[in-house]
C-alpha cells in the first residue's frame, strides 16, 4: 500500500545508521550493512511493496530498483548500493501517485473523514534518557515545570509521578503515548544513553514516526559522538558548553515549548532566575568522579598550563627528571622520590588524564579528560 511504502522510504536515514566496519588485521576494511537484521527486515518489506507495484505496472524503473535490492548487498559494495537505492526510493516517493492512482481519491476522502472523526492529539513532552542519568533528568523535569508544563504534559519514566502507572506494561504504555499524543521528544544524550537498547529503540521510534525532537547533551558528551537516527547537523543544547550559548539555547527551548503548548509568558526577571537555578543544579552534578592524589593533581595542573600539555620523563647520567611547563618535579635523586613521581605518572595514565606518546614511556600529553577534570575543579 502507498502509505506502507512511504513509511519504509522515510526510514532511509535510520536504517543507514546500522552500517558498520568489518575487516582489519590484513583484511580490507569494508563498511557493510547486509548482515544486520534490521536492514534485512526493511529490505524484505521494500521488496514486497515494489514487487506489488511491478506486477500492476511492469514499470522499468521499479524493476531496476528491485534488481538493486536483490543483488546489490553482499558486503563488497553495500555503501555504494545503499546510496543508489536511496536515490531511487526518493525518486519513487516524488512520483508516488503515479504508482498508486487508485488511492488518490480514496486517500483524500479518508483524510476528510479522519479530520471530522478523529479528535485532535494533545501535545506532550517525552524525555528519552538512560536511568543512570536520572539526577540530570530530574533537573530537566524541574526546569520544564518551572516554564509552565504540567504533570500531565510530561512523560519521564525515571521520575516518580511522571512515569509509568503501577501494573502497566512499559512497552505498551510507551506505545500508547506515541499513539495518543503529539510527542515532543527530548533526547538526553550521554555515553549511558547509547549503551541502552531501550534508549536506542525510543530514538528509532521518534525518527520513524517523525516526532519533533530536541537533543540535550549531558556534560562530558560531545556533538561528534552523536550517532544513530539523529540528524548530526541539527544543533542541540550542550549543558557544559559556553555559558552564553547555554543560556541562549535554554531561552530558545522555552520559547518553542511555550508556543507549542500555549504556555503563559514568563517575566524576564523570573525567567532568568529559573534559568540560572537550572544551570546551577546541573553544575552540582558535574563534580569529577575520578579523584587523584595531591601530587598527581599538582603535575596535571602544571601540564594543563603548558602550551603543548606535554610531560617529559628523561634519564641521563645526572639522574631522572619529570618536567612540564619549565618545572622539574623531582627535586632530589633519591630512589624513593623518583619512584613516587613515576607512580604519579602511572596514576594519571590509569585515570585517563594523560596519554603516552611513543614507545619508550618518556613523553606524555594531557588528554581531553584531563583538561575537563581541571576545568571542572576550577568551575
């Protein structure tokens, strides 16, 4: 049916997210998708729809697309074949009425009838998140309440009063939310999010159903780490980003939700207070989880202040030295002190705050985690 095919075509970008690299260690690396169950199911459904069209029309373009579907995915040229298939499907979508002429009038009549009979869906915010990030998510719920959203307009499974009622099946209830409401999905992205199968399913559902969505990146998660069905070119809100930008994006989110939900306007002074309260609450949870010794902290601080973030460990006839930013941390050549500072280097490497360069263990550089750790201590 026409709508079934259109729905399958809308999944092009989502299905593309299942491409993955195979090979290596002497075997050529390939970007493939043929071995993914999600792709196979999508491919079979497409094939079934297109074969139905070809049986009716004997259209050559449909036949060539079917041939590509059947023969183009074996692992060697999956990426090229997928790009060609995407172009063909988009062309079919553009001319969809040509392939379903009998449905044009019926669809129009059905639409008119649905508009008369179906009640208008109410808007609702669904916060898609990992339960491991519930402290941050609790702050987000408080913020949304502060700008005027009610308990009935929010769905958040980790926060009492906003989640799934007692004795309800989680998947049935979530499906019901998608069916009964125009959901504005807030995707709270983090490493925890991408490690959760449930979260990835929620992201996929939001994409397939074309729900409006907003991305919020939790502290420590970068834009370059975004993957899956999300448009990476759509700018989101990074909670540990530049403060001016964070304030601006929060204002944009507040205005968008106010328009979408018909919320009353908030006086500027009151808004700024609520916004700053939210930012402060988020900052409270940004305390570094990894603690290091005083000596490790001294060395890391000095290295972060160096332009190149480099720590050098050198040994010559005069002794052993650990230096950064024109400062030597071994003040005597007693073996105990040397061992102590060598242990500090090992501690920082183990914590992920510095990285070894080269194979001799003489050059170390501050990692992004190291800079972030010091930045959090200073904030």
